[in-house]
C-alpha cells in the first residue's frame, strides 16, 4: 500500500499502522477506558441525514469561512496535537506547510516539537497556540508572553485535560516520553526498524515550548507526570477570565460541552469555543460534540464562534456540522495518520481529498457557499 492508494481516513490509518511501531500507532489511535466515546464520535454523524436541493444552478463553489477573525479557504483546520515529531521527523513543519498550501489554520501544542517562533516566521496562514494551564502562574505568564511576541493569531486554552485520561493501550505498551517501554513495546519497535532509523538520523526530539521550564529527562518530567503534577486541577473561570484579559485578542476555549459553560465563555470575553471531548481520549462515556452542537449554537452562536472537533472523517461530516451552525471543524487523527504515513505529502493528500469531498458534496447539496447551509438541509433519524 502506497500513498497514492489512500483515498479516505481508513486508508491513511492502515498505511500509518504499517509504518509506525505499535506503541506509537496506538498512542494516536487509542482512547480512554473502553473507548466508547472514541467510537461514538464518528457514529454520531450517521444519525443525521443530508437533504440535497436539486436544480440549484450551482456553478462556482466558495467554501471559505472566517473564524475568530481568521480567513480560511476551507472550513476544516488542523487541531493542535502533541508530540508530532514522534509520528514523522518533519512533525509540525509538515503540517504547517500543508495547511498553508490549502489556506487553512493549524495549531501548535504546548507539547509541540517545533517552536512557535519558527513556524510563525516561515508560514503566513493562521496559527493557533494550544495552551495548558500550569500550577506555576509565572510559567503561564511567560508562555503567554512568548506566544504574544511570536504573533500567534489565536490562543486556545484546553479545559478538558486538567488530568490525563486513562489510555490503557499506552499502559499495556509502556508508552511514555521519555520512552520507558516494556518488553512487548520494545519488540514492536524492533519490528519497524525504518522508523527507528529515521528517528535517530534526524533532528533530536524536543519540546521547545516547555524545554526552558521542564526537564524531560525522567521522573515527573514524563508526559504522564506533566499532566498529573504540573497542570493545575483547580483551574477555574476567574483564572480564565484573567487569561482572556491578559491575552487581549482572539481567545478560544477547547473542550466546552455544556450550554452553561458556553455562556460563561461568552460572558468573560472568549471569541470562540471548540466543542470537543478530546477525540475520546479523556472522559469515556461523554457525549459527542456533534450531538451537542445545535443546542450550544442556539445558546451562544450569536455571541462567539462555535467550532467542533472529535470524530470528523468525511466531507459530509463537515457539511452536517456546518448545517447545524458550526463555523468550522477541527481534525486530529485525520491528518496525523497521513503525517505518520508520508510526512507533508501525506497531509497534503488528506487535505486535498477533504477539500474535494466538500466541494463535490456542496454541489450535490445544491449550495454554492457555506453560509447557504442550514438546518433545513438535515434531518435526524428517529431512535
């Protein structure tokens, strides 16, 4: 199987599985506990049907959107994800370049493996900084100031990860950063020697957003230790309100799932929220973002931009979300598997296929522009 044989999410997943050592593949692929929410995220879209309009005279397609002041050429962006250097030696560099080619937004994580500054200097497309709130308030202030000086477009605070989810696939392999693999995990690395060769012959693994503050050599500096010992579980609305004020720009909360929380986000001045359950990687059994979308759009859609992620695999998924009022849709595994499979060409192919799907599906729906999509276009199946 080669990149040219990949036409959809499952194809990219299969190719990534062939190329990655099992512990790393399962880190991307897995979810929390019994992975009920992981499966439900994509299945939720199947309960919604599209209603196309015919004879609409569709000629040109305009799928551009404006999200939190950022003009995107397509209504899909690459959500910030951690540790991309593990999946391919180009990591965030590949994703930034691919998203720039397609005129859309990408995110850089606090646990990113390329610096904010490098990516901001090299690429002109909109950039998100995904922020984790630390117990050390001085560290938070320093990291926010660094992002501000780098001229990041959108600050995105993740609020569903004050502690790490129970990802049992990682426990079984011993996956962690730094690597502390058990025998079964080490064996899987030996079965994929090309990954190891690429890993050791390219730039050393780094976490540049944190390396001035965290020694990643061991102990509590492992990724698990980072979530359990450095992040602040007492994070509250007053803390976030201060961050919004200090940032004084486009500010988004990622991980909002209730109407009450969405309203509070609007009250403190957030310009966007992302409905998300972290791709099923945090609280298993939580409701899917797609199922919550209409309710939250109705409550706050006139006060801030409502986005969603988790489970998006098809252009039709995107159109269903847009029809319910989402301004744009984020993807994670949708570009991580292509990244792992083939680097920048993989991400470009995935984005190109997604764009082609959205364009074709808009034509079949009888709409020329994203803002023509609305709830008249969808019906939900009776349970």
